[in-house]
C-alpha cells in the first residue's frame, strides 16, 4: 500500500480581481509533499509561493483545484480545523507573556491537563534549546531565541505539518545561517513535515529534502537540491539557483561554437541552451590540452571574495562568463584585469537545459 502524502495540491489556481481584470497568482500547481519531508517553496517575490502556502493553511481559498492533508480533502475546511500550524517572519509572540506561557498558550486554550502541559512544554523547550530561559519575556531575547520560541509554540500542539513563511528573514546573515542548521535539526528531531517558503536559494539548498522552484505562479522544477543545482530544468531555474553561465546557439555533431571556442555537448545537435556553473570552470593564461570545452576571452573584472576569486571574462562575441576559483594556494589570483585567458571545463559539466 502506497503511503499517503502529508500534503497534496491538485490543479490549484488562485485568481484575484485587480482593476477589473482577473489576475492569476497561482496557475495550476500540482504537487505532493511526503510525510516527514522538509519541503521548500522557493522563488522571487510575487511568484506565488506564499499564496500557495496560505492555501495549504486555509487562509486563502483556491479559485480552482483541491487541497488534501493526509488524503483528506480540506479545500473548504477553515484554518482552525486543519491539522497544521504556521510560523511567520514576525514571530507574533505575546510580549507580556513569558517564554513558558507563550509556548503553553495553545495547550491551555485546548484545556490540556496541567501535568501534560508541564511535560510537553518542558520537552519542547529542550528540543529548541531554551531550557533556563522559561521566565524571560520576548523583548529580553535575541531574534534567534524569539524564533525558537515561535517554533516551540507551534510544535507543542503536535501538528502533522508545520508551515514556515520566510521565518528567518528578519535575522542577520550569521544568525540566519546558524538557524538554518537549527531548523533542520529540530525538524529531524520532531519528525513532522515542514513546508518552508523562502526567496533565499541558500536556505532552500541547505535545509530541504526537495525544492519546488516557482516563477510567475507556476512550478518550474520540483526536485532534490542537488538535482536542481546540477541539472536545472529551465533557464529561469539555472539563473535563480546559484550563479550560472548560459550559452545558447546551434550545435553540430556535439559541438557548440561559442566566442571563437567550442563547448562540447556530446549527443546534441541543433538549437541548444547550455548552462555551466562558475566553479566548474578552470581559468588559465595558456591554452589547455585534452578533450575539454575551451573558450578564450579577456578578464574584465576580478573580485576577491575570501574563499574564492570571481572573474568576469568577456568573449569575442560579447558574451560574458563568470568563473569562481577557490583560494586554495598562496597565489591570490591567476589573472588580472585586461589579461587574455583560456577557460576550460569537462564536457560533463555542460548541462543542456531540457535534455
């Protein structure tokens, strides 16, 4: 027997009336989210990811389509009757209440016995690493600690799925990175389904089991992080996830001419769009040997970024290629601005979009 998905969307559409015209914010999304999965909806502002999450939560009604939770049709079920909880970027903590009372609030509302409240709140504070801070008020805590209180309050009710809408957006970079690790740890520990909305690709890549990349109300690709990065389904995905070089043209006998050089695309002929990641490319002042993709260009800019250097290289046909070179040895740069250089990479690192 096939295990039921925790969440299913089938042909979900959301339409709004704007200035007398019907606008589709979500354009027929169909996907399934497995039990216990850390699933991210990723995309730029206005792509429909938050609207999609709000339809899962019940805060928005689909114009068309079906929402199922654990096999049950909940399309017309109100939010308070759905077995999900939501965590927002603003945290929405009660400022006059202690950490303990914030976390216990939902259990008290449901009239859970006092001993059970004590046990469950204690367990949850241990999971989110807030033991010893039970009596503090939210204003006495850091942003990361407040975020963990919000998580504990949502999780203590034991929802079957937790929805998180850009919950780390208000934190500084270092704390945000630390909280990404914490969120994944907490998700593994409690073992429930997390659905995470973000526009930050690094967050999605770091935490997710699978990612749905959204653009203009549609899912452009749904796959594991590595697959989305290494084998993007569309030019949009290639450009949105990380930095990517897109090279388009007509291939003949597995060779795509680019800027006076050649890009090897074995098995492909005709019009193609190729993506190659900057870290896959080697930059050198001498022409390389071997069965490699090779192009020649001029260094336009060099940026020192700590762990690596970033080179912007202009080709003869006006195309520009970005190259990342890790700072693994004593020399800080291979080439300087204005230098003529050769770029090369293995044929397997040229991914033909749509192949």
